[in-house]
C-alpha cells in the first residue's frame, strides 16, 4: 500500500537526480587519478548523526572514494558535528584545527565540516574566519547537496559556505554506506517540534518531517534480507511519527508493519517522548515477534516544577502512568531514561524528587547529564543558574543511587541464559568478546570470529552493575 504524504517536505526526484549527476562527474575525475582517493568521515553526537554520516560516506564511495580509517590517508575529510553540548562543539573545532598541517602537506586535500554545529550562523562565521583551510561548510538541511558542493569547490576553486536557510526536506534514494553488516540505523523522521527549553535540536534540525511508511518498510525489508540482525529506528521523537503525513499511519502502526517482516532479527527504536508514548504502542511491543523489549523513555527530572520550566509537556503522574502500563503489559521490559542534573532553578527539593523517582521506577540504567547552557535556547537565559560545584555534587549522588539500583535489577539475571547478538572483541579488552541482549544489556563472554553477527545463548555467571558476564552454550 502506498501511503499518501504531504509532498512539500519531500525532496523532488529531479533534485535527487541532479545530485546523482554530480556524483558521476566526480567519480569520473577520481577514476582518472593514479590511485583511488581516500575519504575519512568523523562523526560527533547522536545516532541520527551516525545515520547522516552513513549517507555522506555512501555518497563519497559512489563518487569514487574509498573509506579510510586515518585522516592522513585521505584526500577528503568530512567532519559531521554535534551541537547538543558546548563540549562537543569545542572538541570538533579542536580536531578540525589539527587538519591544518595535513592541508599544508597535501594541497589536494578537501576538508568539509557539516552537521548540527555549523547550522548555527555564529559557528559558520567562526570557521570561515579562523579556519581558512576548511573548504566546505553545510548544515543538516543540505546533506543531500554534498556532491554538488564538492563539485563546485573543485570547479570554482573557492570555499563553499552554505547558509542553512533552505527548507528542511526528506531525501530518498541517496546511497548509504553502513557502519557494519549487523547493526543498521534507519531514520524514520527528522526534526523536532517540542522545543524543550534546554535543547538546540529544533533550531539545528528543523521541524518534524516523517518519511513515507512504504519507503521505511522497503528499506528495513532489504536490510533483513541482507543479513542485518539489529535494526534501530531513529527520530528525535519517534512517537510523533506520521503526524505530518495524511495516511493515518502512526508510530505504533509502523512498528506493526515492520514486525511482520520475516527473519531472525531485532527491531529497536529511539527516542520516545513521554507526552506521546501511548498504550497502543506498548500493546504492539507486547505482541511483537521482533520488537526488542527495551524502552528508552527520558524523564529528565522528577520535579513537576522543573519539568514545566523544561517545557516537557507532561508531569510526573503522566510519566508514571505510561511506565506502570509498560511494567504491567511487558514484565520483562528493560526501561532506561535520561536525567538532567542542575537545571536552572533546581532546588534540593527538586533534586530529591528526582532521586525518589529513581527509587520507585527502578530503571535498568540511566543516561545522566549535567546541565550545560546552549546559546539560543530559553534555558540559557533563565535566572538561578546552578553553580558547577552543586551540579557535580548532585550528579555524583544521582549516580550512586542509580548504580545500586542497576545492580539490584541485574542480579536476578545471574545463573540464567540470555540471547546475545555477538558484536566481536570488546573495544576495551580485545581478549574478551561482547554483545547485547534484546533488552540492550551488555554481555561479555569468550567467542571466536565465526560468532560475529550471530545470535548466541550465553549462561550468565556474574551480573554486575553495567554488564553481564557468562559462557556461551554450544
């Protein structure tokens, strides 16, 4: 069934075709070179950025580049940036600064900086003024124009700084180079309409645009047929999927459509917003064959007063209601959350309310952050900014509280058997292998190269705070 969607947020087919023409032009130039040029893609930020980088790498390979793991081997460097925190921006700028000597050594090197950070006008101007060896700068609305920008940089011999003033659109049909052959990110929508007072995302990724359901189903079906075992649907708020389309398909409907795809695979999604999490969605998860029993549901704070200041559009009672339904409907569901500590105006009473939520909700794990002001957001201008020392002290107390809970939650898994998708040697200890369960818990075990990408049954011999340890059952 072809879904009917609002056409104004889809990139016209002729624009996609134009970019493919630029791809072929650059491919011809690269084919004439003595050696295949390398492309190095560096990504900062969230899974959505990772998915964007896969498109950039896919276009680069289609243009005749080969992916390299060392910038010194590259003739094209692409840095895909993040703007969620000041630290991420400064780290990206610092690394881009290190490419100055590479440009001096190789005048043919092209350096491109893209993504959320450079969607902000002040960052584009800073790079233009302070980093003269950066050749191309473009924001999140212009990723599809990467081939054209690269061609124009070559032909016009001038730096390309594309203002982020174009309409944010959904581009279908561009090449993708996946990071591996086991896990795949699939963006189902882009942008955000929530405008949480601390968040820069709506300003750097635009308003919500949903892809057509049939395009998503086609992509996921092809991934499963090609052997991908762990597929994650992405969106700033996946629960809002379909609200801007007129086919009546919501996120729960989309999950059910994807769950019907045959194969041995897991389906995940992130991130959910509590204001839009529905019982219908939970019911679909409960009845699913492939849908992983892991629900990431960011609460951010346990204080209704702070939630209102954050512009989160729900209160604690609403959050607890959907959490209770999740627990009742899918008892083995692992639930994780996000917490921001030290938001402007947060009192000790507000923080204690957050600790109380941890104790009652008993999350499997939390992703915690110390509040960091972002230029251009309402929270950055709020009074009563919390001193760093107070933020750090609360952050440590938060971790101590949750770590004890995570250990208690994992303890019943000791001496049980869990199904794990083997990822390969651990990054921290190549002598130990690792993988994840459907509930997204990390498991360490002994295995071999033939096990990579395979589902394994692991007998858990030790359950710790952050991971499980066990032996593969052969």
